[in-house]
C-alpha cells in the first residue's frame, strides 16, 4: 500500500496536490534557473549530488533528509477502509461511538504490511466531549473532507470544556532511559561530529544490526561550562544533569567496534566534555503505522480569547511511522499538532487556523516538536495568529526536525527552537508574514537567554534555508558556543542581535538574493540519499 520513493517519483510524495503546492520549492529536480546561485557550504557538484564544505569554524550543515514517515523512504500509504460510520442527527456526544469503532478496527488482524485498515467517518458533524484515543498499530482515521460544510466534509467539534486534546495518538512505549540489561557500552570516539553516523564503541558484542538504540551524551559540568551555562545569565541555571542529549536510532551496520546509525547526530559528541554511551532501548509498545486524514477539528467557534475548550486538536505521543495529513485544525489554545516522544512522523498539508486563547506564554504553538520528538517532518503548512507557529520545545532531546514549505500570517511571536539546546532544526521555505510581535525578529535561531524560565540557546546546528520574513521583521541567527546556526538565501532582514548585542552573528549568505539552488535543502538531500540507495552506493556516514 506504500511505495518506495525513487528520484523519479520524489515529487509524487503525498500525491499531486503536494507536488503542485511545492512547484516553487522543487526547482532543483530539473534544470537550475538561469539566475540561480549556490551557497558555498552546500551546492550541487558536477554529478548533481550535493557537496558539503565546512565554514571557517569547521562547522558543516548536516543531512536532514531522514525526517518523516519511514525516514522519508516511502510515500504515505493508502490504507483500505474496513469500517465506516456516519453522523446521527441530534447526537450530543459522538465520543463513545467513534471510540468503539476505532476499537473495532484495532481488534482486527494486523496484515503483513503492518496495517489493520481505515475507519471512515462519513461527512457530517461529530461533537466530541471526551478524548478520542488511537492506541493500536495499523489503524487509520479518515474523513471525507476538511472544510466547513458538514454536508460534504467530516467536522469534529471539541465540546465539554478544557482538556488536553480532542484526538490522542498514543502508544505504551517505555521512557527513553529504559535499557536492555547488559547492552550499555561507551562511545570511545574522541569526537563524533555533527552530521556523522559512524561511532566507535568500546564493544559491539551485545549489539546487532536492527537494534533500536539510545545514544546518550550526559549533561556534565564540563559540557555546561563549554556552552557558557546554556546562555542563561540572570535566571537560575538549568538543573544540573537534567538535560542530557539523546538520540533514538537504529543500527544499520556493524564493522568491528564501529556502528553506523540510521540518521546523524546533530551535536558534537566530544569525549573530553562528556563520556557518551549507547544501549539497546527496552522500548515497550511503540505505536506504529497510524494515521489521521482528510478531516476538520474545531472547538465550536469560541470567542477570540476564550480558553474553555480543548487545548490541542491532535497530540502524537510514543509513536513511530505515523502521520497527519489533509486536515484543517482550528480554534485550539495550545497546538494544532503536538508531537512528543515520537520518531519518523509526517504532518502534511495541514492548516492551523484561528487559535482561540489569551496571547501569552504556553499558548499557540501551532506545529510543535516537543520533548523526545526526532525526525519529524512538517510540510505544506498554513497557519495564522500563532505565537510560535513552527516550533521545537523539546530541549536537548529534540532534534532532526524539519518544517518545509509553510507560512504563518499575523504571528504574535517567533518561530524557531524554543529552549535548552534543541538541535538540528531545518526551516526550509518557511514564511513569517505580517508578524505583529513586540520583538523585531519573527524567526529565530538564537539565544533566548533569560526568557521564560531561563530558555537559553533555543536552536543549535540549525538552518534557515530560503526563508522569508517581511514587513520589516527579522530573522535572528547567532553562533552558539561549540556549534553554529545558518541563514542561507533569506528574503528579508537578517540580524545577529536580539536581547543580546554581544553574540556573534551566525553564518549568513545570499540575503535578498533570489534563485538559491537547490531551492529546497530537504528535498535535495532526500533526492541524493534515495539516488544512492537505488544505485546501490552507500551514502557517506561522515
């Protein structure tokens, strides 16, 4: 039901509508424009594959192409309908009826492709006063349209007051610190650089190809000193030891005591600052192969600053290879799609509109990668009135996440990483338009310092590629200690100053210059990786 993606059908990911919506983002798939230009750090070589060059500090842009469903190697599947239900006139709460139908599908036999089937919610209006829970592998919830008219679309309305979310996709996975006994081993590489996938271990005796491992870089005093206390100045320091860097990975290859992992690390693992280690994750039941498609969720059109309604439309938690696509999500106070404790998730062609809440902290994080969210792909997005439209809030365990081809209008704050060393974030063809924040910057890869409860460096080893900020607003890019941030091909103003005027500006090139080639970094990197897989060559593990 899903197909491997080749270079030829790369533009077909998610169907023709997605390809059409990305027409301005995919110029690198054909001939370059006559007025095109290249970054000195990443550019197409003579064979068409990207060449990577370090900046003057030795920092290189990493490969972000591993984000998304099945690490980007397969298109989202078309799962057959196995059950359908329709609306009932006068029904005050459809929660129990929809939940029973989801449970019925969840009790069906799991097919060899990993799916049970799709539950179709026929067009109509469904008031939901509880929380709909998707907790079984291989189940898809599908509607018949995402627009306002319930005669032709599937409209779910969150009723019944405040709660965390209307729809919860949630597995029963263990915490990331749960180890398989006897599998822990140290990383003895003196330095594993950002972007590398090869690590040398003290032993691989108790590891095998296919193991789901955790790579842990402890939050040591030496590392904290190297990053200048995380950028916090007047607020209390981050809790000692509370922010280890962690990577959730699979082993692809073992050669002696070297392992090659499925996606790169996004922060230097320097042994002199922290002794990193690896163990097999005792993962429990991670929810797999679940999706939500083609529907609308709203909160019944509350007043603009009303918060007496569910906080989020959809929460994805403890899942792997999940997706949300073709959805309109409205009137939330916290988030349209909130992803946490999950990997390899795609959020595609989703609208996050008309949030209803006070315009204060803790609200309006429209498309959010939260704690332990890694390799999440948010693409083809539309938002308005967000405080943080495209945001990573997950600290040191949040990395490798991509926001591709999205716009936010009339924003009230900034997009970007939010706090405590989120790494490897890519903002690719993201537009912040008519931003109304009290701050000048609408997109930030920088130090938030004493904001909030001491947020510090919000984004490191992160990239803004071909992004736009208008109406006199700015993209703020700063250089973190031991790391780098990059702003390439920005339309608008790029600055290195925010609340702090003493930070070095991050890497900047091509500001207000049209024709950046490749126009999308993520799509070009994905093309390269899929080409290498199709041809049988091995992509560089750097």
